[in-house]
C-alpha cells in the first residue's frame, strides 16, 4: 500500500509553536497507527492550482498562523478537500478559513470574509472574539455523536488556543441549515469547533483550538490521530 501523504497548507515558520508541533504530532500518530506517514508543507504563496498541486495528497490539513500569504490558495485547498471528500483538518486559522470557504461556496455568501484581513467587508463570518485566546486554555464540551467526541472518547477536554478571532454567532443558523454541525463549545457556549456529518464527508473537522500542541509535551493528540487514520484509509 502506498504511503499516505498529508498536505500541510500554511506558511511555515519556526516561530509558530503549532508549526513546530505538527511534525511531532504526525510522528506520534504514525507510531500509534503502526504505519509510515508522509507529509509535505505547501506554502500558500505557492498554491495557485490546488486540484493539480494537491492531487497526490490523501488528506489536507490547513494549519494555524493566519493571515496567510495567499488567502485564495488556502481557500482553494479547503474547497478541494471538501469537494473531493479528502479528509480535512483545519486548526485555528484553518478552521476560520474553512468557515469562509463554506459560506462563499455552499451558503452563497460570496462576500463572506475575515475581520482580521478585511474588517470593512459586508459579510464577516469570522469576527473578533469577546476575549482574546492567545496562549489561553479552556474546557470544551463535545457534542454527542460527533467525530470530535469519538476521537477524544469523552465529553469534555481541555485544549489550548492562540487566536483572537472566531465564528460570528449571527451566521450560526445559516451554517447549520446548510449542513455544517458545530460540535465543541466552551464553558459559556461559544463555538470552538465544527464538522460535516460523515454521511456527506468522511472527515471534515475544524477547531479554533490547536490540538497539535499536545505533541510538544510528548502526548499523542487524539484528534490528529483520528484525522491521520482516516487520511491513511484506516
């Protein structure tokens, strides 16, 4: 069986803790699954034809640290994963941009945008958080029957963040009517993750938190393992 290849879409920097954690998380997942995993960083500035450039990848992870050098490239990678049903994970900025892609191409909100990069846009689906989550940790409540609940194997978890932006609550009902399910919430009920039902996509998950950072402590991140397992055809 060919070695599965995971595309890591984002603008790699050694200054970003999540970027340093990702290779370790992949190694831990590969060891846990008992099979080799290949990965390839894809800088958004070089991503101009996602279907061609990512065709050899079995799964796509849009990683933290936005704004991206090429937002259009990141959105195209997300759309490619969604439409071709490749396993997809978006963490932090990857989740935020998955919301924008879904809003534009599924909800029909062509002007959907991000407050960090286009604060005067008419349809902001990603807006400033009520409280900064840079280097914060918090308890999450996971929705029953969700992929994320299955990955962690419990109803509540504690995870860390590095962000100032998140889903705009005003658009929640529209996303849900269009098939997106919100599946993790903080103690006050604010959205922290979303996914597509497995009936429509085998694995499409976005989290505002950064589960990969557990790898910096030598711990296997359960959600990363679940993503890699699906991306490996297991």
